[in-house]
C-alpha cells in the first residue's frame, strides 16, 4: 500500500512540474501573463529545472527549447524513479 501511495505521489509531483513548465511556455507567449504573484510562483518552481538547461543549450533562432529538453529529461527521471518503487 505504501509503495502505491509513494508512486502516486511521485507521479503527481512530476505531473505538476510538467504542467507548470507548460504554463511557463504559454506565459512567455502572452506578455500580460508574465507579471504577478502567479507568474512569480511559476518562475520560482520552474527556474531550477530550466536554468541549467538554458546554460547548456542556447536558443535556436530566438526559440528557447529548454522546456522540450526538460520534458524529455523529466520523463526519463520519472521512469527511473518509478522503476525503483
């Protein structure tokens, strides 16, 4: 029972992170959404994931692909964590 609960928590954590990264991408397209408490919250949560990737992988023609790389790496990490639970 505890293993199922832990796996559900891990999956909830990763799903929330995927959602916040997606929200950040949408916020970058709509200037009015880039300020305020919610925007600050999204940036605080997603910056630790995206900033290291942005340092390694530069923008391609002005397009930030770090969210795509983050989704891929997080999927790998989620699968790795779930395989050990």
